[in-house]
C-alpha cells in the first residue's frame, strides 16, 4: 500500500476586514491539528488568504489588486511555509496571483514536505461574468478580475504518487479530470468557494447545490479511478453565504469523509494510492478502451451546435 494521510482543511468565512496574518494563524492552527492526526498533506480552499472578493464590482479593476499576492511565499505567508517544513507536511492552497508580467490568475500551489513549491496551477474554467449584472442576486465577477489559466492541467510526482490540482468550477468539467487521468493521476486536490445561493436561480436551494458538488467530484473520481479531495471555504462572508460540504472521495467514487459544519473543520483520511490500480487496469484502462477517433468535437468545438432541422 502507498498511504498518504490527507487532511482536508475546510475554512470558515474570511471577512473583508480580516488580515492575511490573522488568516494564516487559522491555517497554522489547522495544520497543527493535522500534524497531531498524522497528516502527510494538508489541503486548503481556493482563495484561502482572503474573502471571496469577486462578489464586489469595481469600475477600476485595478482596485481589486489589494487582494492579490505578488510573490509566494511572502511576509504574511512565510510562517505557514515554515510550520509546514517544521511538521514535514506537504500542503496545497489557493490564492489570487498577480504575476510579475502583470497578469492576474486564480492560483493554487503544491509544496513538498520541506515547504518548497513543487507545482502551480492556474484556474482554467472561470465562471461568472465581466460587467455588473442587475439581474443577479449577487455578483460573481471572476471573469473581470482573473484571466483563464495558462498552465494547463499538469500532474506532479510527489509523496510517492501522482498528484494534480484544480480549482472550484473546474470540478464540474469532466475534461479537468480526464486530462489529468491521461497522465495517470492518483490524487486530485481541489479548493472551492461556492455561494450557497445561485445568483440566477435562487429557488435552487443549498441542498441541490451540495448534491451537484458531490456529483461532480464523485463522477470525476470514479471515471478516472483517482482519489479526489475537495475543500471549501464556507460560512457567511460579509453577508454572503458560501456552502461547505468539503469531501474526500475514493477511486470508486464513494465519499469516505465529509464536513459537517461551515466553519474551520479538519477531515483526515488515509488515501491508499494503490487503490487506484484496479479501476485503471479494468473498466477505465484508457489504453485498451478509449476511442479517440470519435472524440474530435471535444477539442474542435466549444459551444453546442445541434444538427440541422428536418
């Protein structure tokens, strides 16, 4: 067995007034708890250092740059990296990245057990809209403040296995998992901040939104025979609720751990990477069963084009 003890570190709300330093203290407290429970890897949410700022519209988008990190680690996050190295614990967390060339990304990183950054992912599937929308109950302006990720869906050999990353809306797209699956991924790490209310369909309700969260993650895990760890930032941020539902799903698509609150909460589970082998060598043995000669539309077309009417 190749066991990786994974800690899914759900975080409660981060208010607009909360400093990076205060948030990092919370992250360190979760890491200390994870160490006591024998974790090898801790996974934090998307935008783990700040409130979910794309809910606010700024006519001058540069005003939002206060939420972005220009380097990683930086003065505020250095204690987190130092504690991870002290605990000999790998970690994954998301943040808003302002790259040296001026581009803005919704980013996640993976470190090794020494605290060294070994992988970076930039969110590909950006939801929401660019301009203020009066028809929405609240704004979701990721397309205004971020650019689509430019690094693709890579995987890294770390902790004795093959690890990939994705962020929030990426979890709803089968291509996310399949591209990593075609690289043999065994453990996918996903952080998210998802509103409890659908801005365009308020009657949907949080239970259905949690259902779709589970469905997306479980399907991705099962169809690629991989572990998936999906970790939320949850609770009411400055009057805007985010749902929790952080979960760890095994390669059979079964939920093995799930959060019960919308606060800081830790889930720890031993993920046996060898449990991915059966699915990868039977029903999801891609080399034997995939028929790529029929998949051309996936990369040649974005929007749906129905057949001609009779």
